[in-house]
């Protein structure tokens, strides 16, 4: 199977929104609503600090999405790339689209001058950890101890 990956543009908002909504459903959530996802995706597609990549098998419409956010880091003096979301539709899983998206995300981050790419993975998701490790990512905690994803709803 040949994977086709492309940088999403404004006209891809429906494909991006549908895949993000499918990701939401996969998580067992019912919010945000599709129209809110679409509205936000349209804003993000116009934001120079955000990229969406789409992927598909030959002859198919978009079946996978990857969202990347960029921010200047005081630690590197360059932008960091945060791989915020990666989702492959159920029918296309295990076909190489996730791997193709991450490879394209790494290349896109390099093109933008990023010095590192980061993401978060639940420590119990061994399959995802193995996937990212197979692509050269490390899961070493920052000393001292384990680094945790910390958030607060506002």
C-alpha cells in the first residue's frame, strides 16, 4: 500500500474536522460537537503556528490526521514542534499511515527549523510507546523522577 501525505489547506477543513471528530469518538467523548471542531479547525488551518497533515491510501480520501503546534523554546533558541494529535481511521489502521504521518511531521518540523519534536502518550499505552520508539522517539523521564502531563480546565 502506498501512503499519500499532504499538508492540509483551508479547503481541507472538512476532512480535518471529520477525522478529529472520529478521534473524539474513539476516546468515547461526545464534545466538542462537529460544528465546533470545524470552526476551530478553520482558525487553526490559518494559524502559522499550526499544521495539519492528512494521509490516505492510494485512491482513498483522507483517512488519517496529524496536528502539530510550534512554539519558540528558550532551551533551544528555536521552535519546538508539539505533535498534538495523531489519528488513523479504523479501516486504515496497521497500513502504514500513522508511520507515514509521523515521518512527514518530522520532516515538516525540520523544514521549519525545529530542534525537537515532542508529544505525550499515556504510560499504559504500550503499543503507542513502542510505535514512537520504533520511529526514534525516547521516553526517558526528565530528572528527577517521572514527568507528568499536568493540566487544569479554565
